[in-house]
C-alpha cells in the first residue's frame, strides 16, 4: 500500500494482488542470506570446536610438566661494601643451577636466557647465558658467575650492615628467558618462563669458605 505507483502499471486496476509479488521475493531474499550467514557461522563454530578439542587432545598426550630448577651449589668469595665509596659493592658469586626438563615428549629450545643477582631489591649482577636445546628428561647445569662491582641502592646498604654482623647474606638470583617447546613436529611460539632462586650464603672469610657444605635450594618457576 505504501508503493502504489510501481504496482499500478503492472497490475492495472487490481488492488489486492500487487502486494504478494513484492512481498514474496523480499522475504525469500532475506531468508536466503540469513541461511547462508547462519551456516557460515555454524561452520566457523564447528571449526573452532574441532581445533579446541585437537589442542586439548595434544595437551593431554604431551602433558607439559613444569621445569624443575635447583641451586646445586653456590660460592661467595667476595662481598665487600665500601660505604666511603658511594656504597660500592665488590662481589664474586658463582653458582651451579640445575634445570631439568621432566617431560617425556617435549624438548625445549632456550633461545635467550639471562641471569640477575639481586641483593635486597638492588640488582648488582647481570649475565647473559649461552642458549641451548634441552632434550626429553634431560638436565642442564647453568653456571652464572657474577664478579665485578656495583652500587647498592635503597635499603640494601642497611641490610648489608645487619647481615654482615649475622654472618650470612640473603641473595636472590633470577633467570629470565625466552623458550619454545617442541613436541614431535610441533613447536610453540616463544614463551617466557622465569626462575627465582633465594640463597643464603656465609659471609666470605678464610674460615667459612667450603667449611659449610651448600644445601641445594629449590627455585620457583613461573610461566
Ligand atoms: C673483602 O673482604 C674480605 C674479608 O671480609 C677481605 O679478605 C678482602 O681483602 C676484601 N677485599 C677487598 C677488595 O677489599
Ligand atoms: C659447579 O660445578 C663444577 C663442575 O662440577 C665445579 O667445578 C664448580 O666448582 C661448581 N661451581 C660452584 C659454584 O660450586
Ligand atoms: C642430554 O643432552 C645432552 C646434549 O644434547 C646429551 O649429550 C645427553 O645424552 C642428554 N642426556 C639424556 C639423559 O638424554
Ligand atoms: C672469583 O672467585 C673465583 C674463585 O671462586 C676466582 O677464580 C675468580 O678469579 C674470582 N673472580 C674475580 C673477578 O675476582
């Protein structure tokens, strides 16, 4: 009724029939496109579900277990703070840190790995370690050595003064890395785990060196 002009030339004097010829094609066109859209949507949803199930199955088959990290041994031969010289710390810290890949079917590419030595939130040492590939059920020993001098910031000098009298220093060693997991022919994108180790070491002195055997320390592993 809204468009009597285009219907008038086709249907002459009739008032009733003009409406269906316009209404039906419109409705059919509408239902055709809606159908195409909904079947496309169904296809996409199906693909997403299938991919999700495939990922879940792969995950269950390969079951990635967390990397296990321990400080096996640590030696502090120098840790001298000179307050007269801007809180300059002279340090020599070396560690052996074992990194175990407990997975049966996953290999790990360590494409980048750096280690940091921190004393009471003040970072004093930094070292980039060699990259490596770690096979299934394999253990690798990382041996960072921090030996140089650096300024201690914030509360660290006060903590140093206190711990010096106690005879022990609490030092944090962190590892940041970029790794890829490999399972069969599949490789993941880069993921960035980090290891966090806290060691308590005797103040260096002629008598303390190697008199107290180091007890291995478990490190936190986060992804
Ligand atoms: C650091 O301190 C130790 C003892 O605490 C001492 O034997 C050593 O000579 C000092 N090193 C330096 C460079 O001052
Ligand atoms: C690390 O291990 C190597 C080989 O076993 C050993 O020679 C070295 O003294 C160790 N380092 C530390 C800091 O214990
Ligand atoms: C660990 O990896 C090294 C180097 O790839 C290899 O020589 C060694 O045999 C591996 N050990 C085990 C237990 O697979
Ligand atoms: C650090 O100590 C080790 C012994 O543990 C020694 O071989 C090395 O020369 C020292 N490095 C520095 C820079 O003092």
